[in-house]
């Protein structure tokens, strides 16, 4: 059990670092491409690599991919579109991070009735501590410029897509094969992105090294690496527990942007980072007597199954 918990913490920290870097990738790429066009290329590359991997590994393809496609469009498509367009239209990254940081609270509220999960007092306390830490981190850079009803709606759509997608993934797709199922989820968003790009954008890209690096990292690092880690976490933990980890994403984004864009964290930022870490630890307290039958069952299933080859690495 101790090894299981240690592996869980490592997976969570890796996910926070890689997923948080996506904000840096967005900042690099959006200066040279419109959002729908950028995302269409990103998802086509990521989906193609996942499909190739599924073929090479002879991975089984789902017979009923309906829910898998839905979660892909929500967690990959709607979330990315909301965040990218909010930033593209002028919303400050700090403001966008604050809105997305509401996701753990939204998932915790919905997980009870939708997944029949019992949310402990520790989980609620950790979630509230986390949101206060995120507020401290972004308060320094919080400004009304860049905020409009349009950008706010885009950011809220991203928040909704991420939250609903995680809940549906937990309920209907937790047993999907990581490679083949992931390929369907990512490739299923490509026609949507192309249709939206054709309808609302010029579909022109200014090829630059920053754009190439951004597309590569968003496709391989985030769409393949971070999202695969997220699916493993969803498979092994309750939805509200996984949601609490999202508080660390804006913190990771700020730390990664520090050396790249010379955005030096202030003392208030460091204080907020510390509060966020405390919130994550509190929300993920699982004392021996409070470990649920669901967690034990998930551990047994994960150890016995060969459906998730990346989990063993």
C-alpha cells in the first residue's frame, strides 16, 4: 500500500509539471497561429502517433467508442479551445488560470450525485485551501484589462469541458485501453477543430521555431504524456481526489515561465505556491482506516491488468 501511495504522488507531480507546461506552449504558439488551426495540427499529430502505437502494440480497439469520443471532445477539445481562445483574445494567463482552478471545486460538487462518491472532510478542506492558494498566486497579476464577456465565456467553456470530461471518463471510460482509446479521443477532436477553423479562421500559420516547438510539445508532451498520466490517475483515484491536483497546474506554469519569459515570482507568489502544496497534500490524505474499497479495488485491477502499459513504467 505504501508503494502504491508513493507511485500515486509521483504520477501526480509529473502530471502537474507536464500539464502546467501547456500554458507555456500556448504562449509560444498563439503568436504565430490562430487557436482552432493550432489545435487541429496538434491533435492530428498526437492522434496519429497514438494510432501508430496502438497498431504496433496490437492494442484492442473499443467496440463501443461513444463515451470515449465524448470525453475526448470535452477534455481535449472543449477545454483546449476555451483556454486557447481566452488567451488569444487577450485574457491574462493569470486570470485564465484562476478560472480553470475552479475545476476541483466543480468536480467535487458534481462527483457526489453523478459518481456516488463520498467526499471526506479532509478532501473539502484541501480543496478550499487549494483555491485560496491559487487566488494568492494570481492576485499579483490580476487585472481587468483583457477581461471581457467573450473571453470570460471562452474560459468558462474550457472549465466546463475539463470538469464534465473528467467525470464521464471516470464513470464510463476508466477501463479503456490507454493507447487505442487515447487515439480515438484525440483524433475525434480533429474534424471539430478543422470545421471551426474553416468557419471562423483564416487557417494561416506563420512558421517559426517557437511555433514548431509549441506544436511538438503540445502534441507529444501534453496530449500524449500529460493526458495519459491523467487517465491513469482517474483510473486509480476518486474524481474529487484527482481534481485537487489541478490546483498545482497554475503554480507549475508560473515556475516554468519564470526562466523562459523572465516572469519572476513575487513573495506573494511563493506564499501562494506553499498554500497550494498544503492544499494538495490535505486533499489527498488517505489514512489506513479511511482508504475506501474503491481504491483497493482500483489498485488490484491496475496491478492485474495489462491494458495500461505506460502505468508500469
